[in-house]
C-alpha cells in the first residue's frame, strides 16, 4: 500500500508540533495544512478544528506529529509525540521527523489496531501552499464537500487547500491559545489600500449600477427606434462603441458574484481593459489641450482638404483625357467627369463653410477622449467617413451605373439567343422575337458594349479610392477591437504570477534512498 503525504514546503522549518490536515481514504492520501506548535491544550485544538470544519465543510483533523529537532534526537520528545496518538484518535498516525540539517526525512505511520499492521510505502510530496491556494486548478467553492467519485481526482488536494481559508487567517501575531505555521503565518497577505478599495467599491458599484440603469433605459426607449436616430445609432461607430462600453460597465458593476473562474477572469480582463482605455484617452486629451494642439490641427485640416480636392480634380482631368492611352467615349467621359467635378466643388464649398466652426468642433470632440481612447478612435473613424463622403458617393454612382450596364448587356445577350428571364418562375425560358425587337436590341447592345469601358474605368478608379478609405477605417477599428478584446489581465498574470493560470502539475524527484521515504516536489505547469 502506498501512502501519499502532501506536505507544505513553508512548514519545513516549523517548530515541533502536531500536523493538521485532511485524510482522503479513497486515495490513501494525507493533505497537511498547518503545524500546531507546543505548548497547546488538546481540548482547545479539538474545539478549534470543529469550528473550522463547520465553516469550511472540510473534515480537518489531527493527522500526526512533526518533530523538527535541530540538535540530537530527544527520546522524551519522541515518546511524547507518540503518546499524542492516543489523545487524537486518527488511523493511521503519521510521524514526520527532521533531524538537524539532514536532507533526508523520516516518515512513518503508527497503526493502533494490530490487525491493520502492514508495511506501507510512503511518498512525501512537497507543495507550495501559497501557489496552490491562489491557483484555480481546484473546483469551485460550492463543491467543497467532494463525494467518493471526485475524491479519486487530484483536484481534491487543491480543493482541500482552497477551502481552508479560515485556517489560514490566524498568524503568529494573534493572541489566541493556538500557534500555527502555514503560508500566512508571518502575516496575512493583504494591503490596506486594497481593503479600503474593497470597502469603497460597494457604494461605488451601487451608484454606477443606478446610473447605468438610467442610461440603458434611455437607450432602450422608443425614441431611439425612430428612423433618423435608429439610422445614426446603427451607422456611427461611436454609438456602437458607446453601447459596447455600456455593456462592459454593466458586467463590471453587477452585484452578482462570478460563478466560475472563467467569469471572474472575464470581469477582470474587462476592468483592466477599461482602465487602460480611459488612461490612454486622458493622455490623448492632455496632449490635445496642451500648447494649442487643437488649433494647429484645425489650421492644418483645411489645407489638407484643399490638397485632396486638387488631387481628385487632377485625377478626373486625367480620366477625361486619354488615361493610359485608352480610347474612351468622349461624350460620356465629359459628362461623368463634369458630374464628379461638380460634386468636388460642392464638397470644397461645404468644407470652407464649416471652417470657422472646425476648431470648436475639435475642441468638443477632444473632450470625448475622457471616455476612453477607443471612443476617440471611433469618433476619428466617423470624421474620416464624413470627410470622404464624396468619395463614397463617387463609388456608389460608378457602381450603380456599371451594374445597370452589366444587367442591360446580360438581358440583351439573352435576346440574341432567343431567351428571356421569367420573373414569375425565376428562370430563363425560350422566347420568339420579331425583326424590330432584334434590330433595336442589337443597337442597344452595341451602344452599351462600347460605353462599358468608360464606365468600368470610372468604377475601378473610385472603387480603389473607396477601398483606401475602408482600409484606413479598418486599421482604426482593428486597434479599437484590440483594446477591447485583448486579455490584458491574463497577460499580466502570465508574466507576474504564472501559477494563477497553471494548466496542471508535474512532479520532480528530489531525493530517493533505501529505507527513506521518496520525496517529490509538486510544481505547476504553464
């Protein structure tokens, strides 16, 4: 029979005493949680363990004795530790001793019943109690009382340590009658600032939840479902990002406790992402309002718009001539060129009309950076969409004209083959045409075919221009999605506390000698 004893490495230098932990009979395993030092009163230890068991629902008991003799082994102490087995009735009684600076430990079991006396092989497994406590390899806390089928899993070891928080709340500075050694025996791992933030977070979350409920009520009202507002809400990326952040704030400020580790990590990732987003937005806002940067941007915007308009006019003049040596239809080329030049003239007039108000608009837009860098980037994307609206119009005009000609050519091509499109049955049927219909169809097909290269060239050029604008907006939205969805909290934990995201455990052999227990070290795997 193999007896596995999981011993916390933080107790290796503890003074002599008794071992407190949980016995798992299905695995023949003993999970040591703490060492109680001398002197102590057995009745008080039993009462304390009953209180811990009521709170944690874990069957904590005295499993054996621990002897850390830095000098020569004392017979009286050994006999006293053996006699403790009669006071604390546990089967088997585990005896672990460490003599001086020896790297080999003695570990044996004492069977009280003669019938159960049998030779056992003991494996001593060291584990880092702090890392096991803070890792999430154990099941949720609501499954602390494991059944027989779950007891065979290694998760029972982790769950035993994770469920014993109350046991680790006492340290050596307490005035209680029981002194113990565990991972927090030198002081509870906490921070005054963290505790104050926890106390202040409750009213802050209640106030934030109330404000968010009002905002969500306004957003879900019927006013926003009417045509102009609903159209703007669905098309503007700023409104979409604000709705996205509103959902994130509702998740963070929710009073409902996270059910599992996945939900907890999701809340933490959203919270850290929101903090970094707001911090970057405040840095951007401080840069914009320092040394009149907004005024410089407003003064630069008009010359840039004029330069873009000049480039578009030069492009249209090139298309109205003989682009790349191609022979275009001059009449259609002139009509399309003048049509698009007129749109550019209207756009330039609109920009110069808005020039006195551009600085004021940018000043108010800069204030939105306090809501986060993502909101500022979405506003920038919407501004680019508004400033390049004429390019989008050119693309729509060219695409519509090109599609109409392709549709007309396909219909006239079916006419040559004696076919027609049946609208009711949604299929191509045979049809007989007279001579006049074939003659008119031939003329129209010829006209559309020779006008197609001119239309296709305009369509291709404006499609490339619109694609350039879409690429710029796509890069902006890619950065926004990166800030929104990047698990920053998990990445920070990965570099700072990788054991919090451990995928499993591995065992490393420390020492092995005949007649001595096999010593293993349990480590977390990334």
